[in-house]
């Protein structure tokens, strides 16, 4: 079988959530947007609910409606994009909590769904989503009179603990929310690790739950084993793959494995990437193509059926470094062709 095997360890994922939960004295939510960072919200979200999560965050209302069908009525589901045109039936029927980002969204919400729960997202300096200070000042008393479920903002540089932006955003958030009686939230994974000043009433970890930095104590959640289709001896002077980008300097044993950029294995990783055959580290040779990758197995005595791209030897952030990207992209790029299996949960 040439289908690669992707294994998601739900017990490790829940352990990561519980470890982040233990770092604060507040409620800990869980971010499950983008199909739980590509790992399958239908399996990840119930496992996190079983572990104790009671507030979940998604990007758009359609994700929230799907999550409500999965989890049932007993959790809160917050929508980062707020109340968008056309969202009213989904927000109403799935009992979602839109995080209102503007005066226009607030008007749309109170006119279309009077009395329906909502939250507020403030811009404390990231300039991405949320009300800016002047906008919030104009709406604050009206919004607070409607009893928002949560008032939140988002840190731009929390994965860099010493970055001055963290303290500036903290001060801005405090200034915008001081004296309100609604619950407040500022910290995602990086914010949790910045310490108590950033925790407020709720934290909402995402990438750390799934095994990624900046949560360096996270347990690995994902493993990816790729079948070996064929092996061959390549002579000195011969090349491997498209464009002749790798030419053998000496006789080399090369295995061709059944994975590629169609499976979310980033093409840019090629020059730096490796896989593991047992305890042997095997360098990727030449370009990563759509379905196939060549690797150097010269040091391997017995050809394995599969090699490990993700697992105990190297995690998502190692792959991210090779591809000049971040762990989030590695996870969310994982393709649909894999034979997926789940452990625990």
C-alpha cells in the first residue's frame, strides 16, 4: 500500500491542553479553527471537551455550526470573525457567540438578534481584527449594557517573550477594559507562557495544544509514516528528481517514498529536510515533487516498509524551520490523502 499513515495522538493533545490549563488560575478555552488545525475537529473537539474544555473558538460561523453539531448544547462556541452578513441563521440556530469587531457588526447583531449572546474583540495594537480605541470608546457603554460574554484581544508577538510589543499591548488592553465587569481574555498559547499578568479571566491556547512552539514542553501529537515504493543504486555523477538539483558525488542508495507537496509536504523543505529509517537519519535528495520524494538510505542495512517524516525524532517545528515557515502551516497543510488514525481520546 502506497498510502502514507498519519497518526494523531489525542491523549497527548489533551495532556498538552491540561498542562497549559495548569499554568493559569483562569478558565482555559480551546481553539479548534481550521478543522482543529487540520487534525480533524470531529475527533479533536470531543476529546478536549472530555478533558474539561467548555469554551471553544473558531474562525467563521460555518465552523461554529459544524462544531455545535459535534459537541451538542453544553459548550460555548465563539466566532473570531464576529457577525458577518448572512451569518444570522447560523449564529441563531447554532447558538454561537460572535466576537464583535466593529460598530457595524454590533448594529447588525443587536438589530438582527436582539438579546442573543455576543463577545467583543478589541484591537490592542495588532491592527488585524477588533475595535480600535476610539471606536470602542464610542460603543463601550452601549456594548457593556448588553452584557457581553467575553471581551478579548490578541497578542502579535507573544512567541517572543522579550518583545516590547507584548507589554505595550497589555497596557493598551488594560486601559481599554479597566473597570468592566465582563470576563476578559488576551492570551493564546504564547500569552499563557508570558505569565499571570496576561491571563485575565480566560486563556485560549491553540498551537501549544497541538504540539507546537512556543510551548516547548508540549508532547508530540502527530506522526507521519511514508511508505517506501522503490530503492535503487545511483552512481556518482547521476542525478535524482526534477531539474537535476542533486547530483551524486559517490555511489548512493536512494529510496523513493510515497509523499509530496500534494500531501502538504512543503516543496521548499527539500534542501534541508530529512526522514528517519529506524534510527538512521536519511537526507531528502533533490526536489520534493507532487507525489514522490527521494531519500538517501545508504546507511540503512535493511530497507524499511516506511520512513518517518513526523514523530519522535522530529516534530512540526523542525519541518517548519526547513520550509522557512511556522508549525501552524505544517499542520494545516497536511493533506487529505493520508490514512488517518487516532490514538486515545
